[in-house]
């Protein structure tokens, strides 16, 4: 039986400024099993990114938190900063929306991907380079050896995101937060990156908490979807069940708000022809 990897129970998050608390998340409860991908979808300001960052102890110092976030039955909220850093480095990671801001512009690709191995496994020299090269090849970076000494600005957007994925997965974490990792990419590149993440999840047995405002992306990537509105999860269900039979009024509005580009298009508004998009990838190439 698949066991629960991360569970969040009755989580409340507020941000305190000048003695006044602004509530961001209310009574949040969900769990993620091993090998599962859960999407949290919602409009900007709904609390989805704050919820995800809380799972990794990445909230600012003025965050006021109650409830529990349990990682393998241990309460993350009681961890000190050193223990949280150990979890992030060894067992959990995060892929951000914009790799240009998450990657250090002053360090080479080799140094940034290999940093965790140097820190946690004391690996260096040829052994470190071999591990980095193997992962760069796995994430689809062509001419990987030539790219080792490249800096982030010398790569395209798609290549930078592949490097970010490699850096996150170098320690083979079991849980990864994905904060809209494809929203800044062109549509054909977006699909290739999502396919890469799905394949890596299967190969490395990774569970994702996937943050997105795009229901089509959530459908493509995730086993279950949680819909968030005004700091609360208003509905959570298996992906196809939620999209085909939404219950909460906000979920219904969210689905119906997706524009249909062609008036004669008779399929459901959230259904995308991914086969057609895949053909674009083959035509234009995926390593961009």
C-alpha cells in the first residue's frame, strides 16, 4: 500500500506587520502519497504559493503559523532552521517559476548543480562532474559537457529550466514543490518540460506538489487537484472527477472561464489537444 509522504493538517498562515496580521491561508488540510502529484490551482492571491512554500519552511520571518505540516510523521513546524535545510537538501526540493532568478548568474552550471553533492555527500573532482553530466543528459541538455562551464544567461529559457530541474533532483528527493515551473515558457517548450518532469517522477519516484493557475496543466501533470480560493481549499478530488463533475461554484466558474478559441470547438473547454502540441515539439525541437 502506498504510504503518505507529506500531510498538512489545519494549517493557518498570516503575515504580521506593525502588529497587524494579514491572513493568507485558512484551515488548510491535504496529503500527498508517495509517487503522487497533487495540483493546487487558483487565481493569484488565493494562497497556493504560500501554502507550498510553508511545506519547505521557506516563509518569511514575519509569518505566523499554526497547525501542522508532517513529513514522514514528523512535524516540520517544530524543526529548527538547520533541520529544515537538511530536509530541503536531502529529501525535498523546489523548482521555481523563473529559473533566471533562482539560478546564480555568477556561477557556472556545473557548480550550481553539483553544490548539493559537495555539501551533503562531500563529492568532488571527476566523480562530481560525472554525476552532473549524467543528470544534464537525463534532463535533455544537448552537448552537456560543453555546457558545464556555461552561465545561466548563456542558456535559453527552456535550457535554464532544465538546469533548475537537474539542480533540484541531483540528491534524488522524494518530494518536490513545483511553483508554476512552465508558465514563463513558450507552449511547445512547456509541454516538453512537463513530459520531462513526468518521466523523472516515474523514474526517481518523486512526488510533486504542483502550483498552477492553469487547469489544463494540472490535468496533464496531476493525479488530484485541489482548488484554492481566498486562502481555503474549496474542493479536492481526482483530476478527471473534478474537471468533469465540479461541485463547488468557484470550481465551476474557474472551468467555465477558460476561453474557447474556436466557436465550433465542441469539446470541453479545458481539454487541450496535446498530440498536436507534441507534433510542434518534434517539428521545432525541444532543447530550447
